[in-house]
C-alpha cells in the first residue's frame, strides 16, 4: 500500500457513460484533499438523424481529446447495470466501451464502481437521488454553482475513487473485467 502522506498529486478522471450524454469530471487529489479541475458533458446525441455509431464516435473523440489535454493518472467509470430494457443496456455498454477506449491511449489505470458504491461514498446513502449527488458535489468540491446531473455524476465517480483508491481490497487498476 502506498503511504498517502508522501504520495504526489493524482489526477483522476471520472466518467458517467451514456449513449446520449456522457458526463466527465476531473479532480486533483493531494494529501487526502480533492480539488476540481474541470467537468462537463459530451453531448453525443444531437438530433433524430444521429446514429449510434456517430454518437459513439463523438464520445470517443471528445474524451480522447480531454484525456490527452488533461493527462489523468487514473480513470474511474461507473459500471453498467441491466434494469429492464436490454437494448438500452447494450447501448450504454457500447458508450462505456467508447469512453474506455478513448482514455486507454493516455495509459491511465482504470477502476470501476457501481452506482450504489458511488452514491454511498459521496452522499452517505447508496439510494441517493441525482439532486443529492449534485448538491454534495457542489459542497464537497466547493464549486461555484451546482453542476448538471451527468457532470455531477462523473465528479462523484472521481471523488468516490479518490476516497477509496488506497483502501485495502480496491482493485489495482488495469482494464475492468
């Protein structure tokens, strides 16, 4: 285990994948404190004429550019879960794959967390709603305004990872399995 007291700054990119909107949030984590760097969304869906391959390309290209520009050391991404709609889950999985491929070129280690783990880490309740996550991101990261839901979710993924990255039992990174 790495001693957190001597660890240098770690730049973490959080990703909340979506086939229409993919959120991203980047934080710097130093000596147990996190500072926001940037956050926002990739607007993959821009109209009814958009095909899924075009949306995946937008996710890939925009996140690739961000990863090259910001040089994250580690990437944390939300796991996909299947609820009722298998087609939606497949599209979400493809968006997640495009996002992961985009950041692999920068060679960061990749970690994954369930939505429940993320909400538990940043709100204290695994069943928290989006407004609670948005509020906590503003408070915990001292943001000037409340971020949009997808950007807040991505910041929450990054912050969850920052809080748990040195804990025993956390995966050592690499490609999620």
